[in-house]
């Protein structure tokens, strides 16, 4: 037997795993199933979520609360329906001029334009106004990190859900059971981020709490996609999808997928728990900021071999917040243009401005701002500065889109607008 053949997983090993998972007395599985049953089981859960995410249902709830966001959402619908946003083909012509040739575009390698994080709904409206005025593209994917209970209290969660429905963008919410609430008693608050080597932040019974929290927001607001930061909650996310709940999640940069073998580990587990149709709840994951293009290319090998190339998106940070996360200057745009011509299904994530822009701001973008209470933001008169940071990210997206298009690589913006 060759050395490589010794890696074969025996049928006995697979049987042992199945026996463990299917054992009615298994306390790990029963705790998980108890939460699912609390919400009525997979079929009832999906039905509630489907109703909850309907635009009419979301708008009716906002109207019942006499929300000031109704006017903005109606404006957004009007702008969309009257064609105020630039069409994608026209944007290609705007960038390429007479050099634009649809047949020259590498259609199989379209890159999703991604922005993180949209903390406050009004920011999206300001972004849309700028996109119309300057004939720019709105992102096709938006990440959120604002506290769930806080945004539920001021209807931001409803307004953003409605807006994403209107513009045709996918979006991800970050559940409150993410570790910055003191779950790790040895760390405190957002410092969990900088203390991740002391524990990823979802210890003990927190994976079960995470599932409970997801099912609440899924059935109440139709929130389908959430951020995932811990191996335990990743596994339970696979379990939940496998038994029939239509959860989708992306794995955070904090999970540390920083080499092809860590990616292989992530994809192996996803493949083990795919449904019969080949789908998985893992719809994307962030690479670590340290990965190079070779790692991304090698990571594409198992993704394709497992039939997950169209299912699992590689989400790569092109820019990062100027403070509290990476050494600056950090800008991966040139590398993206190179790898995007070789690897399919990539999104270009923009977490900050281009560093030369951010460094000149009175308040440069800072990852710790994501964890600040809205009350503190207002007390410190930071809202306008955070809006400036947000629009700077929008500008970074435009630069990335233009660089890709100039190299005949298509982009994926908000599909209902462009």
C-alpha cells in the first residue's frame, strides 16, 4: 500500500461517527435537538422565516411602529423602480469606454463587491444617494456587526432586512453570542478580540445559546445568514442545515483559515454534512488577513473536488479598518486582481478605506467602533465620523470594482439596482 493510500478513512471509522451522532442517549445531540423542537421543528421554522423576511411583512411592522425609516425605504424603492441607479453594462462602458467588449469579460470569475460593516440603516441611504449622484455601484454583499438587541430596539434590524430585499444584496448579521458579552470570564468586552488566544469567546453552553439566538432572529425577522466564529457553532450550523433548517453562515476571519490545510479542515466538515442536493450551510468564509494568493489558489482545489465551488464563497479582505486589527498600510487590491482571474467565486471585502485616505481622517476607521453602544456613539458625537468611515469604504469598493473591470473581470453589485 502506498503512503497516500494510508490516508483512506475506513468504513468502520465512518460507522463509529454515525453511531455516535444517531445515539438517542447522546447528550450533545439531544441538547441541540431540544432547541430546534422549542421552535417547532425544521418545517415550521422555515415557514416562519419565509414569512418574516417578506418585504410587505417587514414594511407592515415598520408602519405599525410609525417608523421614520418607512419614508427612506419608500424612497429607495422609487429610485430602484425608476432606474436611477446605473446599470452594470453602462458602468462597464463608463470604465472601459470603447474598449468594452462583453465577450472579453471573464464571466466565470465575477467578484462579489462586499462591504463591512453597515452598523446603522441611515448610512445605507446616504450611500445610495451618493451612488445615484456619482453613478457608482452599490455592493452586492453587506456584513453587519451591530448588537442584535440594540438594533432590534430602534427598528434598524427591520429596516436593513427590508432594504436588502429591495436592493437585492445578501447580508450577514452577527449574533450577540459572539463572545464580547463576557462569556469568557477571563476576558472583558470587545477586548475579547485582542484576547482571542485566551478563548474564541463561545465557551461552555454558548454554542446552544447561539443556536437559540439564531432561531429567534430567523423566525422573527427572516435573518438567514449569520457570522460564525467558533468551531462548535460552525459544527452546529452544519447540523442545523442537515436536519432541514435553511440556515446559512459565513466563517469569520477570527477562525484563522490561514493556510490550505486549515481550509481543507473547514471544507471537509462542510462536505461531511452536505444535504443530498450537495448544499451546505457554509456559504462563505473569510481567509485570515495573512494569506497569500498561492494559499487561495490551493484552497480552491478541495473546494472544487468536493463540489462546493459554487456553494462556498471565498471572502477576502481587500482593505481593513485602519486601527485595532492589522498593521497598516494594508491593501490587497493588486493581489485580488491577479487571483480573481484564476479562482472562481471570490468576494472582495472592504472593512476600511484605502490606508492613505484613512490615515488623514480625524477619526480613522477602527474595528472597536463596531462594539460601541449607539448611546456612546451619540454622546461622543461620532455618528458623522462613522458615516464618513462608511462612505470611505464605499469609495474603496469603487476603486476595486474599477481595477477588476479594467482587467476584464466582472463584478457583482446589488442585483436589483444595477
